[in-house]
């Protein structure tokens, strides 16, 4: 890529973006706060999933100061269903730190020192909010650049791909408008240079794209996929009067800290061999395929004995189910089962 071609491609990208970018809520009347919230929510999560959460979040917590003062419970409740809950805790910490600083940090190095801010998020925040000249490098950018330059060597994993493509993305960055450039790369990856069936006919780069020229765009980038592992979890549905037994995940847990789930049978080993599961829930998280079987168990004296040894198990009145923070899949599951009349008190 010579400087002439780079300038030409940069210009085409900005024209393409200006002609029809999605009017996402963090793009209208943008602010540092909106940029930070959107970038945290968009980590590992699609735009369409984030949209309702973002709108509600901005109404409830309109600025860093309000967020810093909010309770842990209300923050977790507003994040319920978005997944990767450490992001919510990190945002809370970040808001507290920023509120206490004499001035707002403006460089990616400084932002990376804050909780939950990795190289991608620091680059996105600083380029979008402060026009800092740094390229964002994520799956979208790697896909676009690997196709544009027909990079067909295998990439071991995402970290390897980021390392390999950072110098090229940096060279390709439009330093006169890094904000629009980065957002346009995100937009092109999300709407046009799609993983499967890219929409090359409407791509601003089509006549320059080496992969499209060779007809190999669909097979790039060559990311080596990890094998998926199977995981089976047995869950319990135990009820008493108008209460359902739930397990609150401990505060120090790596995943889902403080959220409620249906109790797992992993530590209790209640024999389930002769019982048919009432329901089965299947889902996939990164390279794990998870099957959860739900067993309806009567509240017998032996179950009561087991329960007393489980410090995180709690009886939750049905009237409170809506107001506690449940893991997303379990919220859907419980609501569906309650509607089907599983609760028989
Ligand atoms: N993905 C990550 N950051 C984004 C942004 N600011 N707009 C759209 N998609 C994104």
C-alpha cells in the first residue's frame, strides 16, 4: 500500500460512511460518557442486543457522577441479560475513579490503566472522544484488512491476529480524522464486509480488494477455530409455599458474581438418575456447548438437610423474582416455566 493508495482508500471509506451510517444512539450528540458506556457494552456483544440497554442506562445513569454514586445492586440489575457482568463492575469502578481525578485522561496509555479498559477499548474511546490518532483492531478490522490485502496465512487465535494486524491498521489509519475512520471501519465490518456472504457489490473498497479479485473473500481471515467442548449441568427446581430456591453466585466468583441462578447440583450430588428432567436448556458460549437439565425435586427432609450446608442457596418469594438480578438465560427459563404453571403451591 503506497501513500497514494492509502489516501484514496481513506477518502472512499469516509465518503461511504458519511453517506449512510447507522444513527446509533451513542453517535447522536456524542459525549465521552456515551462513548465509554457504548464501548463497554459492545465488548463481546452485538449492537442490536446493546441498544435497549444503552438507552435505559443513559436515562438512569446520565453521567459518570451519577454512576459512581449508584448502588452495586442497581448497576447489576441494569446489566441483567447483557452477560459478562465484570464489565458492569468495572464500569462502576471506572466512574468512581474518573469522578475523583482532577482531570480526565486523554491518552490510550492512561485509559488502559483503568479497570476493564484493554487496548481495543482504550483506542476506541480515545479516537472517538478525543480524536487521538490510534487505530482500533478487532475482528471487524482484521476481516476487512485481511481481505483487502488477501492475507491468507493461518491465524492461531484472536490475540495472534490482533498482533499481526496492528501495524497494518496503524499504517492504514486516517490520522486527519481517526474518529470517523475507526467508526467507519467498525461500520463496514458490521454491515458490509460480513463474515459469511460479504456484500462486495456495495463495498467502497471492492475494486481494490485483493481477496474479492481472487474470489476468496469468504474464506478470509483464516482463523483456526478451537474445538468446542461439551458441558452438562444439572439444575434443581425446588419450591416451598410461594418461594423458589435460587443460588446467589458468590461476590468473588469469576463469572456472574452476585447474580442469582437456579441451584446447581454440582456440589450437592442429589441423586437424579431415575428422574426425567422437566426441561432442558442448550446454549453456546465461545467454544463451549452447554446443556442444562432442570430437575423438579420435592422438598423432602433429606433435601432440607442438604440445603442447610449450602450458604448461597436462598428462598426467593415469587413476587421478588422480577426485582433481583438473575442470569439472562435463567430469567427466560424461569419466566417460561412459571407461565407454563410449573409452580404448584
Ligand atoms: N463495536 C465496538 N464499538 C462500536 C461502535 N462505537 N459502534 C458500533 N459498533 C461498535
